[in-house]
């Protein structure tokens, strides 16, 4: 069974950045195979990892729905869809990436979705780690992870509004049939010393702060130069903060 690490939090707080830094940490520490899943319809995990994404699961679904009879002879629809998913996996030496892409349009997608979900589920079991970069909402997380998450990082910026969004997500979790083993708050662009007002709000949520990622100017520089965050220097402040977080909360 793979160890599933996922991220949630309101829009723009740093989920994809933290996910990329976690991928950097796992691949650099040679901990075993990793499947990165970009589960955001406005996908950009590929970009932060410096990859071109030729095909997404959403594209496969649309191609099939446009021409359900277009299955090559000798194949059934399950083999055909599974083959397309395999072709959509971007394989890198230290990890693989799969991009979910846009959500379905109009029409009955249940059968295709079931085949695609079952196959991505089966696939994920071949990896030691699965890192899922989620969209801001939580609705699809249980579907993307077959209902189980080992570590859910709730990412917030350094604001009470960000924390309140986390509180709503936390409250929502129970109704989502999502089995989360460990939950922790990650403060993105946080100062070394958090204010009393912020800490009071955290206390009310009742979850631990597992990491504070400082405002790191090299992240902006890498974004502007379209460079992969996997190439950040070992001494970057954000890299060091994720190292500290993962050493404690995701030991080998
Ligand atoms: N610790 C940080 N220091 C400096 N810049 C940061 C930091 N964290 C995130 N950023 C920048 O903030 C922007 C938003 O980050 P990111 O895309 O990771 O957020 P997100 O939560 O994934 O957004 P969305 O909800 O749109 O998916 C990016 O330009 C990123 O480079
Ligand atoms: Mg994102």
C-alpha cells in the first residue's frame, strides 16, 4: 500500500508549492517510488515540476466519449482506457506524474469514470508514495485517494482568514468518508514567531502546526524563470523548512 500525502487549503495559499517541495524531499532522499498526482483541474503541478503535460485523464475521458466506438480491434473498452492512462503517465527517473485535468462535461460519464478511477487506484498501489496536489475544494479528494489519506497537510497563509478556511475544511472532513491518519497545519509565508491572535485561532481549531514555510524569494525567481522547484538549492529557506517538517512527520 502506498503512503498517501495530500494537501488542502483555500485558493492560492501555497498547496502546489508545498506539494512540489515534498516531492523534492522524497525523491532526493531516495525513499522509493513516487506517484505525483495533479488533481487540480487548473493543473499546474506539472509546471512547478518543470514538465510538459501532453495528455490528462480528462483528455482521455473526452476522447473516449466523443467516439466510444473508436476502440482498436481486439481490445475492449477497459483495456483501451487503461492503455490510454498508461500512456498519459509522465515517467521521470525518480518519480512519475499523472494529471487528472478538467472535470467532465455534460453526458453520462459514470462508466468511464469508474474504469478510470479503478485503474488509477490499482496503479497507485505500485508506488511507495503518492503525493496528491488537490484543488482548493475538498469534494474530490476522497475519490482521488480511494478514501484513505495517511498525511493531510492543511496549508494556510499567515492570516486568520486562511485559518478559518482550514477550520471549515476540518469540519467538512467527517462528512467526506475520508479516513485521514494524521492531520497538520502548514503555515506558508509565515514569520518565525507567530502572533498570539494567530496561535489562539489555531488552538481553537485543535490541530498542531507541523511546519512554517518562510517567504522564500527563490520561489518567485523559479516561477519567473519557469524552473522546476525540484532544482531549488538545498539551502533555500523553503527547502530547509520542508526538510524539518518531513523528518519529523513523515519519517522513513
Ligand atoms: N513560502 C513561499 N514563499 C514565497 N512565495 C510563495 C510561497 N508559497 C507560495 N508562494 C507563491 O505563491 C503563489 C501561489 O502558490 P501555489 O500555486 O503553491 O498556491 P496554491 O494553494 O496551490 O494555489 P491554487 O489554490 O490556485 O492551486 C505562487 O506564485 C508561489 O510561488
Ligand atoms: Mg495549486
